[in-house]
């Protein structure tokens, strides 16, 4: 059997990297794939590149940490023969709210911050052979100023520290406190473990309610009496034939120093075409940055997003010019065809 397949986002790809550990990818995308199957030796061969537009990477670590990372558009899976040796180029993100004061208590006095509990993106980069991929991590802070970001990166300055921070964020929803801060931190590790366990169990129960919604609740507290309770609820879904994308993070802070106890951030995107490179987007953000003159606690916006991947600007312009010339030539051929039709009475 020899098949040439033009894959569309209507089909879902499931790729299992580790059947025992649970690492797998469930994604939608597009691409041209060729598949060959020989029944004599049951040999299956695949060729081509599958570009991902949306999906989840189920990341596991020692059967302790199991977290769904959201795959970023532009990621790809390439097949060069054996489907078990697919080459991955995956960028994914796991969003969580964490308190910067766990890194350094000086953030509590930072005048550039409205709140120290800020959105954090744990970034996952997976590349190479799917059976033994190269995995690296990074951190992204979508709401911090450059000065605050540089201060964070001065603390998380080595690969070892980065790995520790990622493990703590995934397992406990908080930053790892460096050793030199351990004597001054007010955190309670046992309470954090209990909070994380409750969050995981509740998330597992809620996840069984609907296959259309991803629900991830998070409880955090540093005190045994839970008087400083912080609650977050992450929601994400693909609706309307997977063309409406919703990602939200809603939270409550039982903090006396914070005037606004409710936090609500969300992104709403609608794919205007099948490829998803043209989208209508609306968002709401809580303002973490304290600019003194900014009195509003939230920022909203709406707009159209256009995305195009290219190696350099000239290759993109050549593609546009070629498409324009093809459309112009088709229009000329259409006019010539109309002019060549015999008139009545001829």
C-alpha cells in the first residue's frame, strides 16, 4: 500500500513516545505525508513533515509530575522512514501563577510590581529522535518589566537552577527558594506539598467531567492554617469545530495587602481560515506592572493576528509576488477565453 495524504486540522495526530511513562502528543495540524506499508514483513514507512497548529504534550517525570503542556503553533514532526524514529521540533508552554517572593523577599518591596504573584510560562523545548529526544527548559514572564525580568534571571542564572525552578513550578506551583534564602523564607514545604496534592486530585476528578474542557485548579498556601490561601483555576478549550480557542486563568487572593482579591486573565481566539494563520483575538489582563499613573487594574484588547513563517523576508516577498503573478495570469487567461467565444450569428 502506498498512500499520499494531505493532512488537514480536522484530523488528530496521537504520538506516543513513552508507553510506560505516559509521554505523548495529541495535536492537530497540516502537512503532506507519504505512507508505505508492506504486508509481507508488516513494515510501515512514513515520509514528510507535519506542522502543528494546536495540541497538548503530556509531559511526565519519574511518574511523579504529569503535566499537559500546550504546544505552540509552528512546532513540527518530521518522518524520514520509520515512524518510531520521528524527529521532533516541539515548543510547548505550561502556564502557572507563582510568587516571586519565593525567589527573593526583596520583590515584596519592588515598586515596579502591583503584585508579586505573577503569571509564569514554563517553556519546554523538545528536539531530535522521539525515542531519545533532547529536552530543555526556560522561563517566560509575560507581564514583567525588563528590570524585574533581569533581576529574576540573575537568580535563575544556571541550567541547574533552571531545572530546579521548573520542577518546583510543575510539582508545587511555586518557585524554588535558593539556598542562600532558605534561612529567611517563610514558606512551608509540607503545606505546599499538601496543597499541590489536593490540586492534582481535584484536577483529575474535574478532567473526567468533559472531554472538551481542560480544567486545572491550583491551591497555594504557605501557612498551616491556610489563612493566606490563593486559588487559581485554569480553563482551556477548543470549540466550534476546533476554530474557537479559549485560555483563561481565574484566581482569588486572600491577602490583606492586596486590594484586588479576584484575578481574571483570558485569551479568546477565532481562526478565520483553516490554516489558522489569520485569527481574531480578544484578551483581558490584570496589570502586574505598577506605573503609578496607570489607575486601571486590568487591560483589554481586540485585534486581528496574521502569522507567516519564512526563512527570510525576501523569500516571503518572492512568494507573494509569485502568487500575484499567478492570479494576474489566470485573470488574463479568463478574459482571453471570454473574448474567444463565438458571437451569435457568426
